[in-house]
C-alpha cells in the first residue's frame, strides 16, 4: 500500500525512484480503509535526509500510512530552509488537538548538553506529555530515547570515554517480542553517540522491559509491556553511507574521529562500507507498524481513556 505524505517533501521523488509508492490526498480519501496516522518530530539539523530514511522504512508496508512531520518552534533551524519547513512541517499548535496511531521522535546532536540546557527542552516535554493522550505508540531513538527515558522515568545519561561509532552487534533478551519478530538471535545497528544511559536504573524500573543488549555496550532496545513506548539507542534508519558522511565530515574538520568500527572491510575507509543492518531496519519498522495497526483503538480519541487507566 502507498504512503501518504505532503506533496512538497523532498523525499517524494527519490521514494518513487526506489519503487516506494506515495499517494495524494484526493485518492487517499476514496480508499475505504482507515490509514495509520504517524507523526514524526524531526529534531535532526539536516531534515531532508532523515525524512527520506524514515519514509523509506515506513513505506515498506502493506498498510496505508499517512505521515505528518513536525519541527520545534522554539529552535531556529540553520540547515533547512524556513520556507520548506513552513510548507511541509507542522508545529505543536497545528497538531495539539489531533490523535495519532504512532509518534516517532528522532535523535538530535545535543546529547552532551544537560537536557535542561537544550533550548527546545520545554517544547520537547510538551510533546512527550501530549503523547500520553494523543499517540498510541511512541518510538524514540538515540537522543530522543534518552530524553524520553529521562522525562518519563528519571533515567539519566552519562558521558562515554570515547564516541561509540560504527556498527555494533546486540543480542535479544526477549526472543518472541512482537517488535523483534523475525529477528535473528543477534542483529546489527549503527551507533554514533558520545553518551549512554544508566542501565542499572533501567533494570530497577519494573515498568520497563529490556528487549536487547550486549555485554560490550549495554542496553539497546527498551519497551513497555503495553507497547505504548519503545526506546532505541541507535539508528536503524541510517543509510549505507550515513556513518561515512559523518566520519568524512569530522575528518575534514580535523576533529578527533576514529574509523567507524565494523563498517569498512578491514577498516579500510577507501572501500565500500558494509550494510549489515538493512534487513533488520525494515523488519523493525514493519513490526512496529504492525503493533500499531493491531493494537491502536479504531477511534483514536479512545487513547485518552488508555492514559487515564495508567497505560
């Protein structure tokens, strides 16, 4: 089934080239099914590549998915044209009275700052609180996951001695969880971060489920039993060359950056990087959309009652 997005999104032409079909508003209205409504709060400075990465994964589904994008009103984007955001993105006031099957909150390059020092932190908290009553399932990754764990559960992040940078292996701790259905016993995911969460604090919160971890790098995916929140420390959505672009950018600037681990054959950065997480990325988002489709109330306003029951 096609994915419904704003006509002006930069990703649309590229998605068509890759055989991922989009649908315009008129045709969508004539289809006799309720599409899944997904909101993406895109916190990344380069918003267009993130749009394409996420829409590629959300569009690989037999379900009709309608996607809205939001950006933070309290932070002035310097990497994406304001007119593009005005035309294709919402702000909180636009969506505050809407209901969504799913909410995705991306990472952001602010991980080494205290949460309260991020200029849009109050707005971020507004989205997180709003999600309790207006989005059935919230998927947060990288800094977004750290922010959600801190806001909802008081779990702090900590600085790493060196940047976690490359492709890393994690093992499942719940092999039959619907979010990880079809996964091997281990999977690979890109990492690009200077911070980690307090794993012991997560273990001490019985309302959280640890879905995967590694002995080397700790917890990777966390969920809640009601499937209303999932936290991913990493970037399933990254393209083959996203880490390479980060690596070459920092190298060109003369910053201290190591070759991404387990990424280039023989750690030779002149060779084409491996793409060992591609199938897991598609499977992960397929599974999340299936959870959302199966479990979200047909009447989205019913999410309010779920929140009042403690979900």
